[in-house]
C-alpha cells in the first residue's frame, strides 16, 4: 500500500483490509475501558446512527431549499433541544459539527450584537469567563479577535465566582460565560447568579451545556440535586449542547440555541458580492454532509426519553460509586463535588501522570490534566455507558496502581524547565525548540508514544506561554505527509 494515488484502483476487500489494519493501535473504546473521547451507547444505538448517517451521507446541508429533509431534521432537533433545556416558543437553534462550532457561533453572534449596540466603544470586545470554561472559548476568542478575560474560581468547589466575574466587567464586556458542567471537574457553575449579573449590566450570558446539558435534566428527574442552568433561568441568552456526547449520537453533532431570533440573526452570514451563487450560511460550514444531522435525529427517535432516563440512572449510580471508591483509596482525593459523570482526582503522594501510564499498562485509558490556577495536576474520568460494567474492576486496578507507585520519587523538573526556557529564549533559530520536541516524543515505536508521564511532567513545569508553543510544535511534527 503506497501513499500515492494508486495507478489502478484497488479492489474493495484490499481497501477495507487496509482500513482495519490502520486502526490496529487506536484506542480500544469498544471494550468499555476508556474514560474519554467516545460515548458508546451499545451496538443497537450505534447501528441506528450509522444507518441514518450513511443514508444521508451525500446530501448537502449547504442549501436548505434543495434538501428540505435536512431542514426538517434541523428544526426538529432544535425543537427537542429547546424543550429539553426549558426554552419557550421564542428560542431558536441550529445544528453544528460540535461544541467548538456551537461556542464559536455564540461568540460571533455576541460580538456582532455588541458592535451593533455599542458602536462608540473602541477596542476588542471582551468575554468574561471562569478559568474552568472550555478551551473552545479561548480558541473562539483567538479566531474572532475577541479578548478572553479569564477569572479565578472557588479553589475548593471549582465553581465560577460571580464576584470575580463582576470585578472583571468593563465597558468592553460583551458576554459572561458559565458551564453546566465544566469539563475538568464536572461541576455546575452558579448560573442564576451569573445570568442575573449579566442582565443587570445589559450583557449576554452563554451557558456551555456541551457536555452536561443533555444528561443533567435526567439526573434532576432521578432526584439528584442539579442547580438551575438552562433557559428557565432569566438572563441566559444562549446555550450550547452536544448530541454526540451523552445523547450517544455519531460525531459531529451539536446545537447552539438563542433566546430569540433577534440575537441569532448575528450568527448568520450572507455573501452576494461575488460572481457565483448567493451564499448564506447559518453555521460556519458551507457544504456539509447531512449524515451527522440525520443520525442525531434518528438516534433521539430510537432511544426516546424513557431510554435516556434508564441510561442516566445507570450513569448516575456509576458516578456515585466511582467517587466513593476513589475517596476510599488512600492518597487520592476527588476535586470538588461533581454533579456530572465527570470526575477529577488528584494526589499529594504520587505522580498522577505516572498513574495514568500505570493504568494504561493494565488496559485502561484515563485522561491526565495539567495543573492550572487552583486546580492541581489530576486524572479525569468521563464516564459513559460502556464503562458501567467495569466500576469494580477499575477501582481494583486503581488501588493496585496506587500501591505500586506509592513511595516512588516524583520528578522535580522545575530546574530543567527553567534551563529549557532560557535556552529557547536565547535561540532565535528555533533549533532549541526542535530539540525539546524530539526529547518529548516519548517511548514506543508507533506514531504516538506509549508512555507520557515524563512529557506531562515537563509540560506541567513549563511556563504556560512556552507550554503552548511547545504543544504547537509537537503537533506540527506529528502531522507530516507519509513517506511509505
């Protein structure tokens, strides 16, 4: 198999065999032992989603007048999301490719709304958000020429601090952000207080429900204490919610919702100032497959409200069991009190990065998170349906891995980080950075390393601006044309 277009097309069986071979080292998510990236609802849900996806794979969402089926699916999905999140008849929404696109559209709408409302204000509009807000907000601010103003959170609960957000408001502030829930710690911000502050100051308020918006209403129905977070809260002006997470739909499937069409108008882009067709886009993409939209519509129809409630019951029980089990392991501590199926835990006695590697050797994938602000380096679990069966096995291996690492010296890479920082700053050629990238490639003979503890320790010790530069260079080295 070469990396040039073959002179003569290959037969189907050869191509399909090559596809299977290509994913030999991929994350084995079907085993249910991965606690990140994939939300597996089981074979039946997957088959329904794939069938609908393929049935509408070739249909193009560029022009809703050509494919009214896609317009119907999109409006149906917006109606289901609106009802699920307490919206009235004025709430409108659009289907997007994922949480990042939903967030980018909400910020684009807020920026243009602010500029229309305050033409006298000079400088970049500002977005005030807690440091626990998803990185997609910072990415959107970077792309859209908006200033992100991150503020500290409560160091014990990891929830946004309305007082800190209030202090950060200026004449250029266009929007406040709250999470329901935050990704890192699975906690719901005090949306009522933040939305009230926004309304008092005449600002927009976006609630990021990308990961929690779908599941939290079910948890509330099951008796869990879930703070108010959706359109039932006065002052909430927009929300984002992913279908490809806890609605168990194929990626990429998300939705962005607005309190009314007047605000959503700022999201839409039109261009007739060229020689081709008149272009009008309600999302960032122009041409886009109808597959993800049809799949999301089909999965929601197939699972149904009662089905999601049953799934939520199992997930809630699993979350509670894991939180209790982790707290019972000496040397580990859960960060905050998670309302969602997202659990973060840290340790003052051992390296959580080494713990992730030790668990990987035992057949588990758990996610390392670097320290930032009041949040120490920690391990993150995103619990999804196929994980439910493995709770006791995970805790057993976690206890064993902790005992294995207990007493092992934790590396102090601060001196190395200082030396590398000085080396990079003194080398305009960029060779020093290239040397560090090569050093952090880790072990393993595949395209990605098998062990990441040393790399994560080094990243955690570096200053944040340099850390981000290093990550850019690291990824820049990963994506190079094949030479086979």
